C-alpha cells in the first residue's frame, strides 16, 4: 500500500510516495519521489530519500510531563489552562507569548494564531520563519504591496538567465538545483550566474561566478540599476505605467556607485566580470533571480531584497514566463504560517493590523453566539524583541511549538538565560530530548511527520497535503488538537469545536475569501491571498486534494501559477514601488580581539537542529562533526591546520570544530554549520557566537556576519569510542566531544588537553566496565580496547596522538555491524582491536549519502578507468539519485586526472567563470 504526502524539509515542497510497512505500525517500508507532484516530478534529495529511516518510536516523546514527571493528558491540559488563565487574569493577555515554527502544518498554525491573538488576546506570537524569510516578506510587501512570490518553478525552465544570489541551491534546495541543471542541458543558450562570497557546489553549474565581498549585495544591484539606465536598457513603458519611485531609486544607486569601477571595487570583483553580469541581465527580459538566506539574514536584508526587485521592475522582468524575483523559502511551511498570520506583525489571512478594517473583519468572522474575540490592536514582539521582553519580566508565559530556539536564535546563551527566567515555559515537541526541552516546565507530546495530517505551502505558493499515515506513538497528539483542548479548558471551547482537521482548513479558506472582493482595492479589503475556491470541501475531497497554487477562487478555480501578469500590484494605486536603498555597514564589526567574519548556514545532509536527520545514520556520514571552513592563509595566520580541532570565540560564547582548510572560503572569513547543539557536541552552537541584532524593517537577525577569533585547541590526545545506544555518555576527562549516531551504536569522537596515563583505568571508571581486550604501545600514545559481555560487543575504543587517529579508523562501518551481532565469532573477535574486517577496503569519507559511496572507493574507481561522472554512476551508483554529490564527483575527477571535461563551468577548485562576448 502507498500514500502520497509531502516532504517535511525545505521549502521546495517535494511530493513523496510513502510505502507502508505491513509488519510494523511505527515506520514505513520506504519512500520515493512522487512523479505526479509538480514541485519535484519524482526527484528527492538525500534527506527526503532517508525519511523512512527517521521514523520509529525510539527517542520520541510519549506522554505529557509537568516539572519532569509524566502525567495524564487531562492533568496536563488542566495545568496549562489554569496557569495561562492565572497569568492572563493577573497580567493581561499580553503577558503570554507563543513561538511557532515552519514545521507546523497550516491547520496547526491557524489554530495557534486564532488561540493566541483571537482569544488569549496577545499579539506576541512569532515564528522561527522570522530567522529565514522575514526580510524577503518585507521586501515583497514594500515593493509589490503583498507577501506574494510572483514566480513558479516552471520559470526556472523558461528563463534565459537565472541569477542565484545568497543561495547554495545545490546543498539547500537540491531538487530545484537538479531542475535547473536539466533546464540548462535542454537550453544551451541559458546562462546561470552565481553570486556568493563562498565558492559552493552550486558554482559547478555557473557560466559566471561573482565571488563578491561579504555585505556588498546592495552595491552590486545598485550598480546593475545604474548600468541599465546608462545603457538605455530600461523598460520605460513598464516603469511609467506600472511603477513609482524609479527616479529616487536610480538617484540612490547613482550616488552609491557612480560607475562600474566603483561597483567592482565595492564588490571586490573584476570590473570586466561585473560588466558581463550587468550586460546579461540588462539584455534579457526572461530573468529569474533566486535568493535565500545569504540575502535575507542581514541587518540590511530588506534593502538587499528591494535592490534585487528594483532591477526586475526597471527591466519589466516580472509577471512573465521565466522572469521575476524569486525568494526560495527555507522551511516546508514557512509560507503557510504567513498565510494564517503566524508572524507578530500579521493578523490573519494576509491581513496586517494596519490593514483597513482588518481587526473588525476578523473579529466578526471569529465571533460565535457566546464568544467575542479579544484581538490586540497592534503588532507584537518579533523573535529577538520577544526574548528581550522575557528578560524584562513582561512575558510571564511562553509556549514553544515544534522548534528549538535555544539552538536557532542568535546569542543562544542569552536566550537560554531568558527562558530559564520565564515563570512558565510550555513546549510542544515530538522528540524526547533537545536543548529547549531541558528548560520546560510543561512538555506536551506532539505528532511528527507521517503522523500529522494537514497542508503545507511551498516556495511557489503551492498548497499540498501532508497526510497522516502512521498513528502517533504513545499518547502523542496533533498540535491543533492540543491547542483546541487547552482552549476548551480555558472556556473558549465554542470557538474551537472542530471534529476534524479538514474543518480547520475550511475555516482558513473561508476567512481568506471573507469580504475579499477582487474588484476592490487593497485599501477597501482586497487581498491577493484567497483560497475561497477550496472552501466547502468535505473530508473525502480534502483528503484527495491535489497540489494547487494560490490564489484559488471563482476567478481562478484551478489555481494561479504566476502573479502580476496584468502588471497590477497590491499597492493602493496598483503600481509597484522601487525603493531607494543604499549600502550600510553590518552591525557586527571586526575588532582587534575578534577580527574574523563568521558566516553560518546549512549543509547538505542535515536539517535545522538535527532532531530528525540525526535519526538516519547515513545522513551523519558526509559531515559527521562540527567543522570550521578556513582559507589557507587565514588558517596559517591563526596557527591551525587541516583536520585539527580549533576554537572560535567572542564575548558571547565559543564554538569547537574540526578545521577544513579550503580556498573556497574567502580570506579573513569563516563558515560553520548551524545544526550542531548540546545533544550532539560540546560547544558547537553557531548561534551562540551571533549577536542579537536584526534588520530594522523585518526583524530578521544578522546571522551571516558574526565576528570571532580563531585559535587552535591544544589537545594531547584524540579518541574514538563506540558505545551501545543505551550506554551512558562517556564525557569524563574529555575537553571536547561529538556524538555521531550510527545504525547499531553511538560513535563518540573525543579529545583532551591533559594526558592520561591509565586508559584501562579510564575505561573502568568512565564506562563502568574494564576492557576485555586491549593493546597499547610502550609509550602509551596509542591504545585500543574493547569490552565484550557474553560474546557481544559492549564498547570499542581507539586512542591516539593528535592527527593520527584516522589511521586507526579504517572501517567504522564493520565495527558498527559488530554491535548488531548476538556474539562475535572467533575471526571477528581476532579482528576487533584492529577495527576492520580482514578483507575489507576502506571506503573513506562519504561523498554520496544516497548510496553510501566513500571518497576512497571513488578514487579507486577513477584509477580503474571511470573517467566521467556517468561512468562512476554506472560502476558505483553515486550521483544517480538526488545528484547533490555530482559537484564533488567532478572535483575528484579533476583532482585525480586533471580532466577538464569533468569540471565544466565554475568549480570548487578554480571558481573560473566563462565570459560571454557582448
């Protein structure tokens, strides 16, 4: 049996076909891409392909807890309602806050927004979408009048020029990257420009790569606007008939970058390369600019977005096939959350507090015979301001749903202290352990992916069903049910009397169309977000709902692929606005103590704070430890070498990671991943190093411009310890550690700054059992040991001087398999201390996670005659599923054979650009 559903990771919103497991009710037999879904057409990335491995009851939250003790649901609901009610009575609704997540389904989001704003009466409801999409939203609203992405994915295939800026599409939205690769292969005339301070795998597809200086985005696009005007490449008719603000925007651009040489100097790129980009953009109507966190996560993020939109409006490249400014969403339902009003500055259904008549309209819509909503009259605290209000004692209760803010919010140590100070912290969560749960007073077990039932909206405004396939484990419940039950216990039950999730969706759809006349103006109530055409569905129609893009109404019953085709925008005069913008310095500036710029971001195989991806062992292999990417010259200046442990630090906190020296990283700039946290490593929260400063318009944090110092860790030894899943954490004398879940055991990488003379004694002390087998050299610099009980492996340990441990870890996969055996046979026991099977070959670091193909295996295949990516795919299957590893395969081919055909376009090693004649 199979069920179609939607992936819970990034904003591409891929369709998934889930194969049921006839023998187990807590997992799936597997997943494949849904060939009928318009977002992915059957493709899946490595994370989506591994979804079935992230399921199961182990590590799940099963029962409600109050102050650390398991309780019944009735007790938990009564306690939540009572405590919230007491706070509301004593301090007012504004003393209660909600912090939501793009992991929630639209129906969950709708109920949460209605509960907090409509009946608790607090405006202080924000979401982790504030961290990734707020600047894109603010930019769209300033320019177009609405949070309305004008493009669709088909525009990537119809464009003549695609500009990728602030986006490592190959790693963070791999399926779109593969769609773009396919489109380019079908249209050899298509040009792709990648703009990024770092050389990323996305550069492999580029015809032109601009490695701009960090923070120079506005200068770049202001230079483009000035170039278009100077070369007579403006769409004057479009500007005059459909826009306003052009003269002011052009004047600001000309003042900042009066000529191309100034722009090139500001951006740190050659003038000739910059002019090539400007020429390509100015001479093409069918241009799509995709942008993501590299643009948004800045103290000037909204202005950066508007500098991009300005160029599209000036050229008339919007509302056309293959044209438009396209914000790529980070989360699966960030857009669904914005639809219902999940941000603190929103009300509901794309109405803001200042939208004329909105407060009255929503109040009347949510009024029941015996209940009248008590909507606040103005916006609430955005995420960073919300933490500050907790510190001041204004917020007395915080309800966190489906997110982990102690890891994701900037200045994470300050966030931890604030949440510890909050009198009441409620967390709805599906996992049993994360950093935030450790500080919760009340914990409510929620359903997760494959259990939740509802809808999500992806980056192209496509609404898809995420279907409930498995029963929630233990006593876990859906988020919408939990909120409705709390509302009922607080006396609001009449407004939350839903029997099924489809009834919530129906109310959401009806509210979107309530007093929403397409013939009216935005000033008199017209909203572009309108899914009233989906209202009135019964459960069967809702269950069968096929993907569809909003607006969906009487005028567009089949949905709407592309917006603004009539060049009428959602402003009072229906004209799009060009916004005068100019560059501003980042708030976080270098000092003598913290001279290096810190860039943070996602990596290919992980997601957010790893609570789901770390449940799949194969997703832990590509990058298994926290790391720090450093340019060779910067590494030399800091006294660190490739593979060494190093420390980043500033006044806010510190971060430990393994150094990765690479010329892909610019000088004096570092990159670290955002995913690791206290559950998986010691001091590896990137957010602990980022100041809590934000864009003044959007409230989005400046997460890519931290300032730090880099220094080596003076470790005396390193160790690899394999332990059974249920064994206690071996932190002991370790100054650094990282935990790597494997299929049958836990792998602990450790290091210490103090020498240990008695490792056998350490084992007995720390692990609780002395070694059964061990080996050490005379100087005791190298030590291997294992403990067996009744023939079964309990733990395995290898210790070595710094820089030599990897030579002792030839076959961790074989060791992991040993933990699954009831008892080792004699040959396995003899090979146990060696750490590898006698006939095994070391696969090396994982390159292809889909098929678990390692670097050394690939190098052997290349040496054996596989001289192309296609040949490697035929031999090893690498690169044949999601395609995310293809840039790395090309790099290995080039490194081993110098085959230029294997490295077309820009690459990790050269970042060359193909210049086009004009």
